[in-house]
């Protein structure tokens, strides 16, 4: 009886451990613009993920195929120089997560994830809430 109980407890422990490992490896941690500016001396020598919302009318293209824009979390704003593939959903006021590094208080990035909302507007103008599958 004790042997079976120990075996069951060991199995449950193994499942919990594996679940935690999988969850932690699939989680994306990123700095907000305020956190990044407040900790810029500590993080300036490493690649980080930086998240925020694209500031309206800040997007421009440079002559060397880089995209320049600013992101904010509502408190502080950071200038971004992006050299990579721009996703189709990228636009003003869209949430983005960028992978890159700081140099002279400018964030240089080459990888971008775009966070989208849960609303879809069809061609006929109807708005659908994707999360609740309703109009």
C-alpha cells in the first residue's frame, strides 16, 4: 500500500515539475518602456525584449531600409530603429514586443511580435468579438 502511494506521489511530482518547466520556457518576459529606461544602465549590455504601443504618426522609413518609430507604455517613450520584417498588422497605436539592444538611449531591434486585439471587422462592416465568438 505504501509502495503504491509513493509511486503515485512520485508520478504527480514528475507531472508538476514537467508542467512548470514547459510553462516557463514558453513564457515571454519583456520590459515596458518605463522599466527599460529606469534600468537602462543594467540592461544596456544585453539583448532584451521591450514592449509598448507604437506612438501615433511616429513611423518613418530611413534611406537604408530601416524603420524608425517610437513606442510608449503611457509614461515614457523610447525611439526604435527596426531592421527586420514588418508584420502586416503593424500600425500606429498597435502593441508590439521587440527583441534587441540599447545603444545611446536608442533601441535597435531586428525581431518584432505584434499584439492584436480580439475584434474582427468583416468587409460588410460587422464587428465580431473573436474571444466570445459573437457580434
